[in-house]
C-alpha cells in the first residue's frame, strides 16, 4: 500500500514538472487518463493541484455524470492531492470530473482552470472459448484443404470493449490464423495433410486481456467428414419374405481413409427408426442383409459412414431414403371378427351384421374372406361347399398392415331362439390364415350372469381418449373388446385380460361424439357391455336449438324445441338458456340439458315477445333463430267464463221477466193493451129520425167514463118541451146533455136530445154525408133512482152530427172505455136529489135540487167541441153551491175518453 502511494506521488511529481515545462495553465489534473475499466471492480482516480496556491485539497470535490460523489469516498493524499474510489457498474461510458469550490474571486473568475475530467470506458474480460470442433469435408473424391472450426463464446462483451477471436492451425511448425468476432472461422491450407498431426486452438482478446481455448492436437484425418454412401440398392427376394439385401458404394477411396458404416430402417410413414447394431456394421463393407422383417411391408432404409479409427472423425450425413417392399407370406394371425346386433320390427328376430379386420400380420394383400355360419346345435362338418367366399377388391397401397381395413362380410336375420357360430379365414396370394370364430347365442342367453366391467371412465388428454375400468372377478375372462361407434361407423380393438386401462388406437375426430363400449369376453362368450359417451375434443355448437311449437296463454307460453342434431353439437350440452324480451327489458331462464320444453310465466297479456334459445357446452354456446309471438288478450277459459256468466245473467233476467209477467199480467194488460169500444157492435149506424130507438135500461157500469145527469120523468118532460121550443133557435150547434163518447151506440147513457149539424151548408150536406159519421145523442133515462116516471109517453128525439173526424181509439175497445169510465165515476160519485121526501139529507129542498139540475143541463147544451189540452183543469163548485148536483166527473176529465175534445 505504501509502495502504491509512493508511485502515485512520483507520477504526480513527473506530471507537475511536465506541466511546468509546458506552461499549461490548468490548475487541476486527474490520473490515470482515459482508463478502460472492468465492470464489477472498483476504480480509484487522483486529482492534483498545480501552478497555484489559491486552493488546497480540502476545496476539491468529484462529480460522476453530473452527480456529486459522496465525500466518504474521498481520500486526501496531501495538501494538493485528493483521490476518489468508485464502483464500476453499467456498460455505458461515463465522465468523471474534479472541480474546485469558489473560495476566492480568482477561482470564480477562472472557473474553467479549476475543473478537469476523464472518460470511463467499461467492459468485460474475455472468456475462454469452449467446445472447439473442426472438420474438413469431402469435395468430390477428395478432402477439402479448408478446415472449418466452431466454438462457444464464454463471458460477456460490451459495445465499448468488444471481444475478438483468432483461430490458429499449426501444421509442421507453420501457423495459419484467421481473426473474427464470431464463433466460427476457416483456415485454408495448401493441401489437406492426410495422416499428419495438426494443432488447432482459438484465442479470445480485448482491451482488458487475452485468453486461449483448449488445443486440439490429433491426426488430420480425425477432422474429416465424408459424404454419405452413394448408389444404395435394395434387393427383395421372394424366397426370403422377412429379409432385404442392401448394397452401396464407398464415398472415398480406402487409400485416403478407411470407413465404417451405420444402418437404420423403419416402415414407410413411420418415424420410429430401428438401428442395426454397430458391431455388425463396424467394418469396411459395401453390403448388408436386414433380417426379421415383416412380409409385405414397405421399408425405408438409410446408411451413413465415418473414419474407421475408433474415436476419430465425424459421421457423415444420412443417405437419401431407399424404399423396398418385402415379399408376401401366408397370414400368420387370425382375422379380427366382430358383430353388430340390432333389433328389427319382428318381435322374434334379430339383425346380425358380421364385420372383420385384416389379420394383424396379414403378410400380404388380402384377396378374399371365407366365411361359414353354423347352427350351434348342428355338428360341424368341414365341407368346402359350406364355405362362402367374399372377395375383397383393394389396391396394393391398402395392403399395408399399418392400415387395417374393416370389411363387411354378411348380414343375417337370426331368430331369437337360435344361436350360431361364425368361422372366418383370410386369404392372400400365398395362403390362408388361421380360423377366427365368433359365437352368437340365443336371446335367452342374455339372462345368464356374465357381468360387465365396472367403473368405466373416459378422459381426453394429449389428443387421445383414455379408458379405465375395473376388471370383473371371473376366472373365465379371456380378453376385452373395446368398441367405439359414431355416425354409423364402428371400430374396435382387443385388449388382453390383464389390461384395465388403455388408449383408443383408432383415428378419432374432434367434435364427434363417440359411444365407447367395453365387452368382456368369457372363453368365447361375450359379456354385457359397459358404455359411455365421450368426445376427443369439445367445441361450441354449430347451431342453436329449433323452436318447433308454442302454446300461448295470457300470462304464460310453453315453448317446445328440437334437440340439436348430434353432428352439430360438437360437445355435451350442459344447459339451455332461454332469452325473451318485450322490447324494454331482457329476461333469461336456464333449464337443464335434458329438457326440450319450458313454460315462461309472469308475462304480460296481449304483448309481443321475442325469444331465442342458447345451447351451451363447456367450450361455448350457439344461439337459435329469433322467434316472435303475441300473448293472448284473455286467459284460457276466461272468454268461456264471460260467455257463461252473461248467458246465466240473461237467463236469470228472462226468468224473472217471465215470473213478473205471470204475476202481474193484469197490470201489464191494463197498461199496454187498454180496452177500446168495438165499432162493430155499435148501433149508431142504424140511428135515424124515421126509426125510433128502443129505450134501454142503462147498466150500472155503463156510467164509467161519463158524467150523467139523471132527471125525473116529470122533470124530463119539461126539459124536453123546453128543448123542443129552443131547437129552431139553435140551428148552428146542438149538443147532447153529455157529449158522446164514441161512435154509434157505444154510450149507453145517450140522451134523446137531438144533435143537429149545421144546416146552413145547404147543398153541401149531400156531398159530405158519405164521409161523415153519426155521433150519439143524449137520451133521457126512464127514471131516476127507481122513481116512477110520468105516464106520458115520451117522444124520442135524435140529433145527428155528420163529421169527418176519424173513429176514436176508444170506440174500437168498449171494454177499455168501461174501465176508464168506472174510474171516473168512482172519483165523482153522484149525489141524486130525492123527490119522495120533503127534504134531502143535507137539508135541501127536492124542488130546488131538480131546478139546479136543469140549470146545469142548460149550461151543457150550448157547448162546442175543441181539442183538449194536456193541462186542462177540473171544474169545481162555486160558493153557495152544493156538490150534490155536480156531474160525476168534470167534462175536462172525461173528454179524452170521449173523443179528445173539451168544452170552451
């Protein structure tokens, strides 16, 4: 350490003297100048103060890439020197500056003289090259004079400090070299030195150092790599169906180099190479016979060579492929026979298809199969005519045993109670195979206890289907048949009795559902199979389910859809998701995969819905087509309920109406169909001045509807005489005591007074007679209240009135008139005057009573007829008058029943 400091001081002294000599005015100087630093080490730099006494070492400080270095890394050497130690990290170069604090005006004014810097270049030391290898390849019939070497770089290299390599080849004291920055190089010799030693190495170097690789010192032939053997020929001999003879040519003459060979072969299309042991070919040979090959197989053969000296030289590349088919031989294994049993419409039959594969060792192209089906109950008879020949037409390429074809042999319909045994043999151009047999038992055989395998499980990984099961506990178990079927195609393979897991060796396709079954075979008897479905690889369905039907309701709808066809599922359906919307909100319902119908509830009535169904697998889902429907306006049975309710209500109303009509028929008849006098029964048409009327005794009920003034016979006589005297004076209008109630004799209280029409019309009377109607006249009664009238004969007086007034409605129904008249007579009962007593009950004199009645009669005579008004008022007695003389009803009250007129 002391020595190092002494050296630094000497260097500083030398630099100081040099600077004085050069009259340099920079007052700071850093040593060393522009160093190359190894990454991962520490670097120490020293800053010296020269040609000034303004500053000392305590005024100095260091900056690395504009970052001030901590003073903990400073070391003060003396009053004018300060060193710093920094770690070397990163591959990028950096600047290191030594600067001075502004301690005086001189320093401030000469800042540039008080700062100095150096650049730090960083890199890695070169690593020793490894795995050096060199070779000289064959060119035409000799070895090239160029030696190519390859090595592996060790260590790292930076951009500022790259590592270069030099390849050296030393030949008889003469060096050949070539420099490169890569990991390979070539050295050209004048001629390749056969049988002479060579020394080869590589040197790596850069600014931080140099290093050499391991030296290769060996015979020059050890670096030789020849071409592969040429003109390879393969000979196939029919007498040797399991062998092939190989011939080739040496690539290099033995004078230059003796070679050894290596041979490999495989079946055509396979990459599983079989190598011939080197002990059989490690010699200088030009031919070789391959043994223990399979007949009628195309083989691919390759050969390579190298220096025969053990441990020297490089193997050549493999020769080009040489192919040859071995000769055919008689099949050495049985055909693989199997059956497919399906049900038929007949209840007592089965359809059995017999199929088989070529023998594993067919040893040639199979030309035909011979089959014989024998009833199990018959004794086997080996006769040639019992065999049926089934020819097979295949190309030569299909005869390769790497591809076993499945051949359909025959189909039979077998009765349930029959059992048969089938024998098959395969025939090629050389001979026949051994017999293969298969037993098809009767249907009752299925009742026997031949247990299936248990715990069958399938899994897919590595692009293959793996099976695993538990073996049944039965000593008669001989083997298993693993069968898989899809899209109408069936294939199978056989496994020995000790197998409990295997992989399906057939060509399986992705996204196809296979039904895999394992059949245990018990000494030729086929046990019950265990089956499971599986996919080699699942995917999303190609299509969604198809909605085929719907049952609409008001608040629900039942959707029915078809399952996706098997070839479009591409996986196991895990569930169905039903999406439906009415345009505002999307709803969804998830149902199990085994469901093909579902009812959507809580829907709105009379609303349009869009619905679609997604079918999902573990790999995705597929959407069906959109389906639209309208929910019903009324729920099921709602319309029927309304109709039934309305019908029952209507029926109830009808029944109630009928009951009311029955119980109130009189009231209904009285209000809807009033009785009207019948004109056909009227006698007014026979009234005439020339024919006296027969006096009729009025009936009690004939007073209804009319106010009658009864007078005594003796009083009537005076009245009649007075009327006769006044007739000529009343030419214009004479009225009866009471106005007629209708046409022709319908009024039974008519008076013998005459009702005369105007005679001033003269000749017009004849013209209107035909269209006029005679109205009734008032007729005096024969007596009043049973009083005896005068014995003097009364003369009937008629009064006629010709009028164009149509018949009254009351004339057509006299019964109605009687009823109405009865009402009025009840409202205004008559109070007759009594003549046989000195006074009436009310104290009036009978004579005065009759006088008042006559006066009333005189008041009624000059009345004319006018249409009635609805608001007619009743006549009431004046003050001082008694109600005994009033008519039974006011004229205004009964006039509507008597023709529709009122007095004015």
